[in-house]
C-alpha cells in the first residue's frame, strides 16, 4: 500500500520522546499486500490504476526502493504485541482504516491484552460515540492530540485521575466520561515529525508512474472553505463550540524553513508533499514570501489547490519553484449541483480559466472528480464527463478518472444521504469499500456507479463515436471486462505512452 507518511504518528513520536516517553515501537501496515483485501477481497490500489486514476509503476523499482510486499498482517501484529508488551497502544485512524485497526486489535489473544488502547484521528473525532463503545477501545481522543496525548500519558504514569482529561472520551467505573476540547495547539511550536520508527522504505511513494523518496510538511492546519463532502471544515465548528477557538491556522515561513532544513538534511527527499487541504489559501504577499523561501530548495513538490485561488502570477511561481504535480478540486461538472449540494460556488468559467493558466507549464495537473453523490444520476455524472472533455486543451492534464464518493463521518453530505434514506446511519467506510458506492439510490445503482468510475477516463478521452462500446465496458460481465481491458490498453498507448507527464525533475 503506497500511503503518505502519516504526519500524526511522526509528530506524536517526537512529542512523546520530548516528554520522556522513550520506550516506543511501531506497527507499520505500509508493506502488507493483504491490507486492502480485508473484508471484501478488493485491492483498491490495483483498481485505481485500472480506472486510470493513477499511473502504474514498476513493481521491480518499488520492491528495490520501498521493499517487497508482505502477507500476514494479523499474525505479525499479534507477534508485535506479544514481544513488545505495551502498556498503551495508540491508534491514529481515518475512517477508511478504522475497521482494519479493530480487526487487528481483535486478533490479539485475551491473555496478551494487558494494555490499554487509545484511538485518535479524523474518524474518532467525528465518531467518538461509535469508537468508545467498541470493546477494543478504552480512550478516544477527539481533535488535536499533541497536548492531549502527553497529558493523559503523564496522568497514567503518575496514577492521577484521567476521567476529566480534555479531548477524551474515557471508559471507567462502568460509565463513559465525555470531555470537551482543549485549546488548539500552536502549530509553530510542535515538534518536527520523527519517522525513525518507520522502515526507511516507508518514505517512498509513487507519483506520475515513478517512485520518489518523499516527506511531508504541514504548512496549514484546517481549511477556510466549507465543502460538504469533506470533514475538515467541521473542525472549525467543533473548536468554536467547545473551546471558543479558531481551528484554521497557518505556519510561519520561518517555521516551514526550519522543517525543510531538518527534513532535507535527515531524509534527502526527492519529493515534498505539502500537507494542506488547499495550498493556495493565502494572500499574494504570503505566496511571494513562500516562493522566496522555497527557491532556496526547489525540490519537486505536490499539493492540492482550488481553481479560484490560481492566478497567472501563482501559476508561473509554482513552475519557478519546481512543482511536479498539483491536483485541482473540480469535483463536479454541473455548476448548479456544485453550488446546491457541495457548497462550491465556483463558476465553470473560473474552473476553465484555471486550467488554461496551468496548461503550458512544465508540471502535471490533475482534476479531482467525484461521482455517486446524493441525488446524482447518470445524466449528472455525464455533466462531469462532458466538462472534463472541455479541459482536454491542456497538454499537461493527467488522471482523468473519477473517485466514488465516500460518505465519511463529519460531512454534511453524509447527513443528507442519511436523511434521504440513501445510507444507513451505522455504515462505516472501510479501505475496501472506497472503490464502490455504499449508497442505495433510486436513480442509479451502486454497480452502475462503479461501472462509470472504471470507464470515466474512456468517456473523457475517446471520441463520442466510441461511447456505445464504452457503455458495454461498464458492465461487470465477461464481455464488459474484455472490452474494458482492450480499451485500457488502447488508452495507455494513445494517451500515456511516451508521455511528457513523467518528468525527471530532480535528475536522479
């Protein structure tokens, strides 16, 4: 599984060491081939490549740089617990990894469960009630964990009461204690991530069909926008209601430089990914200050941006800084749907203009599209396909596929789906089912959405005269699978072979 290096684990490792907790170990799921196959038997990475959402990379190169894939994730986790004998297991969990974490914890024999379990991260923040009721969980941390983790660890070691620890839901004395949030942390003062517990191969990730040694740097925390399909903006609401604080913050240029200096010296990265919901949510002055600083490094980098934040000046500045790839959140091709359902009040003209400004640059651009959202039908999905076809003037656009909407906890769009009866309230999105729709729509079936996801790139790239053939490839039948395979080979030969979208910008 080619995942980004987790900022949270790196930060918690550093902050726990700084606080005197030095007996630490890590169970890293990165190299396990069976991680995607738990529960459903699907391999989501292979599906993304198959759906042209990602470029295939050399298996030999991956094995050489990152390490060969392993099997037996459950067995190895149990062995880790039995040999290390932890007092506390800390899990950092997205919704897509929650069920995996619970399955691993459930695999431990009762005789070895002499520890307490703490879970935090995105999913526990928005689904704390679900997590705390799980037999495998003792403590649930909501929101930011830097100060909270140190606080509860100090209390556990010293024997103090823990049931009033801020940020935590805690089981104890036959009841559940639910505490409010503490103040948001100063992100300019938290430790630089420490990834020494990880295998060095975990630093590598694929990008544009190649393998890069990569590190992440958080430049902002939170998001100023209110997209309904994303749970990041919900942090603003939680912190305002419970701590009377603003969650969205930016790191100083001075601190970003300090992190770059440290990480470049220690890890010698070939690629930087800026960990931020939308990178260009900054003033013109802030952008120019960042550019001036980063010109001292010019390490190829990747991040996410929004169309309305792009200007000619910024488009050129990103090229000057040696950007390798950027992803633009198009999301949907129907402007009325974007406005009504997604709270994305961005016109088609602004979207097209953004791609025009990026079209002659050396870096790769990618349009992020989502299908299978509430009240969508085949016609609306084709609005997105048709809009993507309008963008094909851009010679450097890549990844023409679409992701199937995942109804994550903490998102207004999930609540809408529940209200309309499209989704069961207790449904949890796992790693496996991010590749197909969980929704029960009257207008379109889950299988239809999945079929459109796997043929989305073909509809975008091939002429309309081929659409009847592509429609057959939507079907998960012998004939459909055969045509899909044939179209995929033709797609790669016509639109990706000898492509200039795989630049070796660092010269390695």
